[in-house]
C-alpha cells in the first residue's frame, strides 16, 4: 500500500523560503508534491515533527503580557495522512469539547472553525481550532492564547487576524516538486 506522505528517499524534507518581508514559508515535501504554510519569522519553533502519518509544527507567538509567566500563546499546524487509523482518530478530535461550554462553530472558506475557552492551570485560554481537507490529506490549526490582564486591548482581534492569515497560507501541491531559487532544503537529523 502506498503511504500518502511516504518520505522522499526515506526522509521528509522541510524547505524554508522567504514568503514576504516578515514571514517564512515552510514546506513538507512528499512523494506526491508538498504541503506548505507561512509563519512569522519572529515566532520561535517549539517543536517540529515532519514524519507522517501526523506531521506537526508548533510555534510560540511572542506576547509581552506573558513574559515571566507560565502562560504563552501557541500555534500548532498539523497535517494528517488519510487512511492511517491514528491520523484519522486525531483528525476526528479537532474541535473536541475542552470545557463545559460547547465550542462555537463557523465556516471560513474550506475551513471549519471551533472557538472555545479552556482552563489551563489557573489561566483561561481562548482556543481556535480549524480543520479542512487537502487534496491528498487533511490539515488542522490550533491557536491558543492566555486571557491575561496585560494583553493589548485588541489582542483577541490580533490573534484572529493571525489565525486567518495562517489558514490562508496553508496549501498543498500535487506533482513533482522543483525547488525555487533561494529555497533552503533541510533534512531531519533522524
């Protein structure tokens, strides 16, 4: 059986190329083409797991209000391999209930978005989850931020704009991949 995102030469490549002045486009190359997304250059990478059936890239979004606290604003972008039981189960859990109040659900283009609040330790977080089908798999995005007294007055609106920008950047290409000028291809060390 052909694995949807079989690693090229038994490796999954991550390419990094300038997307715009303050963003970086990341791509996971697959035997079918690639899946990609754009993130801000200033977002530290928390983790990067590029091997499917579930590939995950997690980032911390800097926020002055959470400095010297155990809280942080985090973004996770996940790609799922169709036909894999573990990936299908994980995808089905996107938007699951995180507290006693069911999430608000909306459609945003091809994305289904779930908005809810959840408690982590003693801090309330706003959590946005989104999921959509791609041509050869599926993607989800989670953005969670702490509801802190020191957040900028328009922090919620800033986070929603950030979320929408990340959703708009996610794309998949099916076909033979050709690196573009200036792209840097990095191979995972394991």
